[in-house]
C-alpha cells in the first residue's frame, strides 16, 4: 500500500461515522489529483497536493469539539495540528512535506491569487465539490469561475460539470 492509500484509509478512520465528510474528502482528492496530473505537477508536488487534499478538512471535528461549531477559518486554525499528528502516525513523510501539507491545510479557505500551483489546485478541487454539495446558484458558480479558477483543467472541469458556455 502506498502512502496516499494509507493516508486515505487513516482519514476514513478519523471520520468514522461521518460519510458526508469522507465522501467530500475523497471527491476533493480525486479532483485535485486529476487537475494536478493534467497541469503537469512533478511527482513530489503531486504527492504533497494529494496528501493535503485528503486532510484539508481535518480541522472540522477539532473545531466542533473545541468551539461547538466550525467554519473555514477555524478549519484553517485547527487543521494543521491534527494533520501533523496523523501524518506522523503514518510515517514516511519528510519534515518539508509535512510543513507544506500543513500550510496548505492552514490556507485552503484563504482565496487570493496565488503563484503556487498546488495551492491553486487544492482550492479549485474544493470549490468543484462545494459548489455541487452546497447546491450553489449559477450566479455563484459563474462568480467562482471568474474569481477563483485559474488552471485550464480546473476551469474546463467546472464549465463541463455545470454546463457553462461563456
């Protein structure tokens, strides 16, 4: 079993009894992997991106336990410590990989134009899933296309998925 498969199973175990979170995370991972491959990420960056996608929302449970609710900012605040612990339990991640994964977790709800392709792809993959799961309007989807999406493959997926012909 490779590290991504190991992490996916650990994430499923962590979210035991919460199929919605498990389904969300596996979809974000699938889209992040697909976009990352299409955009030509090197193997190391793709590995970090896929790992971050699998733990991007890991701060939800900690936020709910600590504050009684969760939101994007609390996920960013609480997620890195939980992700770091899970990655350490699995083992085989370098210090640099763990730090980058935790940085991505700590910023995945901070939407600004970025130069880091792994960061951009994680945001786009999460948007693809959230726009559908939250049953967003076509206005919201079009706004996300204009304001969030930057990669060719992520934009194409969004347009195809939601039937946008702009």
